[in-house]
C-alpha cells in the first residue's frame, strides 16, 4: 500500500490523530477544539483590540471562521447553500472577512470599517460560542 493510501478501517475523515499513513499536509477533520480553547483564544486576541484593532481583526476573523465551520456554515459566498436563512449571520461575516483580507494584504482599511467588522465578529462569536460542545474549565 502506498504511503498516501488508506484502508477502510483508517478513514482520514474520522481520524482524530495523525498517523503514519497521513500525508505531510494532512489536517485533522475533527481537531478536538472545544469551547474552552475558542474562548481562551478569543480573550487573548480581544485584549489587543483596544490598542490595535486593525492588527487584531484578522485574528478575530480566523477564530469566527473556525467557529462557523465547526457549526457547519457554508462560508463560500458563491455557494447557493450560503444564501438561505444563514445569510443574516454570513453577510456580516463576509464583510468582516473582506476587511481582514485587505489588512492581511497590507492595504489600508478605514477605521470605521475595522470597528464595524470587529463588532460584527463579536456578535457572531457570542451567538456561537455557547453552542460549542466541550468543557468550560
């Protein structure tokens, strides 16, 4: 069996631990991130929002993206599945993502747009975090 092949008993879609048969670029389908991990990461980044909101925005967007993915949201704005009832959550996310990508690309983003993006991400985060399973520790 080739190094990148898997057998029926070793499906990468259900693995929780990387092992020898996984390619180097493999990512776990369920990394086991729980509520505590998301909350701790959010709090860590949130501490920097007051002093450098533009620098914090891409990190906040990354956390919210992972939360949305964990909850099964379709994040591709071109996908028809993203245009259903979830549009109320996704439209502000897409706007925040656009501002975050501009910052990552070194572009100037209006301060008002940064503040709005952070407010939108915070609202989405707060609506999702309590629905993440895991120990609150």
